[in-house]
C-alpha cells in the first residue's frame, strides 16, 4: 500500500552492506514489489537485506570524488564516473561497478560548488565534532538540477573508480599516506598526470547473479607489457603457476592517455589481450562521456 502512493521511479535499498549491489532503481511499482520480495523474502543479501529503505529517486549524473584527509586538511583526488549496470546502454541489474572514467567532465563552476557545499562542510563537521579522522573519504554525489546532492560517504577507496584514478596520480602515494597519518598533508604536494584514464571490468559469466569460477585466464603476460596501462586483479586465484577466476568481478583493465579517446582505446586494447571462458565486459564504458551541464 505504501508503494502505491510513491511517484516513480522508486529506489529500494538493502539497509546493510551488500557489496554495492543492494540498490534497485524501479521504474514500475511491479519492479519495486519484486525488489522488496528479493530482499525480504528471498534473502538475496542475507542479513544486509533484513531491513530495507524506500526512497525517492534523484535524477541527474553521478559523480565519485575521493579525497585524502588528515583531520586538518583535505585534498581531493581527480573525479571519476562509474558505470553500475551490467549491460551496455546502462541496462540490466546493478553491480559493484563495470568500469569507470577519470576525470569526470564536470564544469569548473560545479566543482567550486561541490568544494564549498560538500567537501569543506565535511571537514568543518568532523572538526566541530572532535573526530580525529585520518584517511580517505569517498563522496558519492548526484548532480541534480537543484545542485549537487550527497548519496553516500565511505571511509575507503571506491571500486572501480580507484583503478581509474590511481593511474593519474604522479606523486608517491606512500609519502601522501604518511603525511595523512602524521597530519602534515598541508605540506605534502599532490601531483597529477595530465590526461585521462579509463578502466574496464572483466566479469565472470552470470555476474552479478550466480557465476562460474575456476576458469583459466589467458593473456595476462602479454597485457602486462602494455605502456601506461595496468591490469588490477580482483577475483583471481594463483594455482600451479596459472591464474584462475575466483569471483564475479575478475579484473580491471586500466589505461592512461593524453586524450580521453586515447585512454579509452588503450583500455579496450588491453581487454582484448585477455580471455577466459565466459568473460563478460561492457563495450560502452565512456562512450557517452559528454560534459555534465553546469549546475
């Protein structure tokens, strides 16, 4: 009965941690009922789905922003945009992330608003509450016609955004982390490469549902020789000198380029060097990387 009075689309969320998959954006009331049944009756997310949230949907473009913070100073890293749906065209169920681009094409005036209304307020808030926070803060943001809105905070790196952001960091991360822990971040310069980075996730057949494991991964040695590129392992297992799949999201293929097209082409060239039985990936990561309108 509660759903009948809610405008569409409706967001159904598991109240606990569900590896980034506990959110359903429902465009019909029937989809919303199915999502609720999946969580509460079928127990798809176990204890994480024993309680649910029913929320209005925010319309706009998502933005991921991670920042280093030592409790006194906060320094943002390059922005990123990830792609949640499992299929091309943003279709199919939500996943933990099928790929990401960095930086996200956000207008400078919008970034000024984010820095003033979200980042600076976060730092002021923890200081007022006496929280000795030293680490990385993740801002999940929706850029709506009414301005930037915070979807979530995490005290960790985001995946797969991190695999797109890290290749753009020129500074020594160990030095940056030491500065964070010793509250000397203000004196630690953060340098970034010019250009763009794209990461594409290679998944097991069936993900984000039940998936196969134990498939030998071929082509990793060839991929390792690519310049300005890297393959990040996620759901893999080394056994008897070979690498096998052991997870839903198996690998992240990342590449950096002076232009966005160069980075994107290099990332997909890297993907095509790798193969395993049932390998699935989206072919449109970054294909619609149009500039986000100013807010």
